[in-house]
């Protein structure tokens, strides 16, 4: 039997925030099956693909009946008989069928679920794990994890201005060891929060949800947590920040509620640079708003030789925007979120565009997630070098970390942990 598509089915499932989401199931004529679940973001860029939601009062307006119906009718009809092994053709057909610039008609949630499900079905037909199917014969690295310890911003009721306070362990030597070290830091941070008093549970992505007096208080506490865990900050464990500055303002100014208030773009850049000088920070995501390329370029020019500056909302996993940002020297790394652009092929194009420029690349989850582990395979099979999933708790996060442990084991004794090689040239050399 062939790898041609026999049927495509959509269904409503639930994500980690208790909101409806879309699962697609693709059956091939060979009997191989692929399934994938669409994630959803809370902090979303204006230039990214749009989910199709039902609106109204049911499920708070987040229903996906229309998106699911579109899979069962239009999408299923358009893909019937197509070869699942030709991902580019499948994704081109999905884009042409939707015929909007942002996947608004059929919904990025429907399209990304189908696109990823086709990929899984093709790998199942080939009788290969997805990461190996993607890598073909190329050698891949085990990605460096970026793991949240404190959650803030839109993921935690804006208890801090900064959205994610994370850690990275590039000297760990293996994915397994990186998780072990992170577990030490996570537990130490919890003990510090419990002793200090401002602990308020966990945020959307599983990180501690504390009340801090300032953004610097959070950075101080995270540094102390690394020390209390028995590991050395700036040597064994580094800090990574997702500022998500788009949620704080744009070129007209930024509001830091925990600090002194409104900052100009120039002052915002200075603040970010100051943090990078005072704390063991190795990576910073979105230090400026999605259209404030001047401020982001200023941060990159000042510290980009020793700190990874990641574009998320500014790039939205779009290859053309990556090329524009590279010409403008706006950042030196790209966050890759498949649902942000809508299809596997388009996400791979953005990753390739970034890698061609010598940038770091990070395959990332969203704040609304599920048990779907596709991104662990994408990060490995595409040799992205880095994987960002969320924190070290909650099953929708741990499912992906645990899948990476299985992948590392499957690669075997020759598995190469990306470590510092995950970063753009000079950064890895300086840090190492």
C-alpha cells in the first residue's frame, strides 16, 4: 500500500489551560496513522498566523467547532489521495486552500494540526521515529533545553514584567544531566520562595508563580536558587530571559510596573544591557516590541557578541522576516513555533533562513500545550540545537522533556549534546 492520504479527521480536544484545541488524525492507504494537536499562545505577535475560534459565550469564545468542521470537509477533500511523503506539497495545498496571509479562514489551529499529523503519518509509514525521518541520514545533535523556573508576564497574571525566568546548562554534557541540574535549581527556587513568603503556585507553563518586589528581585532570587542548588551560576548554570517586551509597549515606550514605570526605547535597551552585565545571563528573548527594531538592534549591538538575542514576536517564524531582521542586525537567534506560521514547511524555512545566517535556532512550545511531543522530534531531526518547552513541572511540559530522554537514548552512545555549539559563533566561544 502507498503513503497516499486516505482520510483526514479533526476533533476537539483540550489544552493545558482547559481551553478547546484541535487534533487532526491522518490515515494513509498503507494503514499508517499520524496525529497531532495544535498548541495556542497567550503572548502573541500581531504578525503571526491566527487561530479560528467560534466566539460567543461557549467555552469563553475559545470553541473550535468551525476549525474542526473545516478539517472534515474542505481540508479532507483537498488532501485526499495526496502523497504524505511530500510535506511541501501538502503544506502548499493547505496554504492555497486557506488563501489568506495569516491562515485566518480555515484557522492556523486547524492547518498546523493537519500539517504535523501528515508528518507523523509519513514517518509511521516509513517505520521510523519522527526525528530520524526528519534527519534522514544527517547527523543531529541533542538540543540544549531552556527551562522556566519563574513565570511572569501574560503567563502569570503579570506578577513580574519579564515573562520567563529560565535556566540553561550548556556544560551538562547530556540532556539527561541538564534536566537533573535543572531539577535541582527548580526545587531550590521553590524552597527559597516558600521561606521568603511570596509563593503563589505555578504559572501557565509550570514555573513558580511568585510575587516579587521588582524584576531585579526575581533575578537575584534565581541566582541565589542556582547557588543553593549546589551549582555555579555563570559556569554550570546560566540565566535565560523572555522579556516578551511586546506586552510592555513598543517604540513609543515601555511600562515596567514593578520598577519605576515608563521607559523610552533607549532606556529599555540600557536596562536590558545592565541586567546582562550584573547577572549570569546567556540568552534574552524579545527585549523590544515586535515593531521596535531600533531598540532590539541596539541591544544586539551592545551585548550580542556574548548574549544570545532571540527574535520571537519580531520574526513570528517567518523566513522573510528572518531575512529582513538579519540584514538589519536586529537579533542573532530565531525562535521557531510551528503554529506561529501554520505549517511544518514554513517553519522549517524560517529555521533554515536563520541557520544560513549563522544564528542560533530554538524550537519552542506555546503556553497552551498538550501531550503532543512533536516539537521534541523537530528540534532533534532539524538539528535546531535548542528546545524551549516551559518549566520542569506539569505533564504537558514533562511529556516533551521525557520524549527527549527517549530520543537521546535511541541515538545511543554517539549522541552529541549541543551545549555551547547551539549558540551563534562568537557567543558559544566566549561563554565556553
